[in-house]
């Protein structure tokens, strides 16, 4: 049951047949773990808090630097030096006091990640390195928790959704089996704010759709975004039967 | 035979597989992904996937940034 404040706050959701009170209640009951609170995690978490996702867990070990401010829109100048997850948590609670936000201010070891996944309905991979992505993928496959992956650099973005609660789901490792770090990263290659913002925003959109019961148009697909042409390319990701992570699942 | 690689036409010998194509184009085998006609082919199948006349190949790299 939604209270009066919620009926007002989420009125623009309630007007949508695809959401309604049932969908809003589903968002209220939802538990989302967002790993990475930089360019992707900022918009993703802002939109999910605004939408009324009832339990949001934010994980990052980083502190805010001035070069983050060009795109990590959860933060402002006087936050420099503070822990990202603490600032973000405050901001999300200010946007929406109705929800619960918890912060994990460290690089989670595998065991802690596994434990967190027992309390999550969905994970958003908003990290910035391949090692983390592989770790998160494996943990989500093992725990059977759906995973929405975003990535961006320069003017390009990538977006994927894997529903690991389904048997025969492919995984991130099927697509990118190497744990070797990409030589291109944001600090040596650059990135445009709205490009990473677009991908993070779409991670939030996919998460909302997941909870309200709308089918994902991108499940097991790789969406490539070109921020110069605004073109999207769509590719089908097939499960690799020899995948060392999900091959046996 | 003619194929398209990232929308550019390429002339290629018959019976070329994906792995051979990447080597021919001097693309890194690590961190690359390959789609044939919008279908991503897993790394483990690159050596046994033969390309055909008219195939649209998309090559891209893993992006890890965020």
C-alpha cells in the first residue's frame, strides 16, 4: 500500500499502465546493488532513488577528485576529498527520504560480494576496470542474480543485461573472456559526460523495467552506443558452452 | 569474395575463418569481440567459423570504463 506522500511523489509512475501501484510497490520492495559510483553509478543511482527503489546499496572505495566533477553528477566542488559512497548516500536520501540507502566504502573482497548478493535482486555493474567486471560477473552467475552492465569511453558506450536467474543465460565472460585490462581508460582516453551519463541512465531504466515486469529489449544483447552519430548497434550474445564462468550453468 | 567489416568493403580469400581475419587486419585477439551479421561469435569458435560472401562483420573492443 502506498501512503499519501508516495501517491504524490510517484504520481507520474502511477499514471502509466505499465507501472501503476503494483509496479511502484515492486520498486519499493526492490533491492539493488550498484557497484561503482563514478560516471555510470551517479546517474543510475540518482534515477533509481528518484523512482523509489526501496533498498539501494552503493559500493565504491574512491574519494571525490576535481576531475570527477566533469561527469560524476552526484558530486559537487565542496565534496572534493570525501568518500563517493557517503556523499552519494546523503544525496540520494535528500532526493528521496522514503527509501533506504546503504554505503559500502571499500573494494569488496569476493566473499563479501557473495554475501551482498544474497541480499540483492539486481546488480548494476558501474565499474571502470575489467578485473572488477569479471569478478562481478562470476559472482552474479554463481548467485543467479541478474546483472546490468554499462561501460563507456570517449564517445562510445556499451550496455548489456544478463538475467542470471535463468538457466542457459550467457554471461559477460562469454563475450569478453579476457581479464586483461584495456589499455584505454577514462584517464588516458577521455570521456564525454553525457555519453557515460546516457549509459548509466539506461542502466537505471532497465532496472526499473525489470522490477515493474516489463520485458527487457536488450536481454542477452550487446548495445553499442555511438555518441557522435547517436546510432545504436545491437548484437546478439550467445552463450559460449566452453565459457569457464557460465558454461556449466 | 567480398565481405563488409565495420561497414567497409573488404576483399577476402574463400574459407577464411574469423581468427585469420583478425590476424589479417592486425587486430588484437585479446579484448576484441566479433559479430557476423549481428550475431556475436564466441572466442572459442573463431577458428572454426568460416566467413561467407556478403557477410557483415563487426569488430569492436571491450570497453571497461565507467
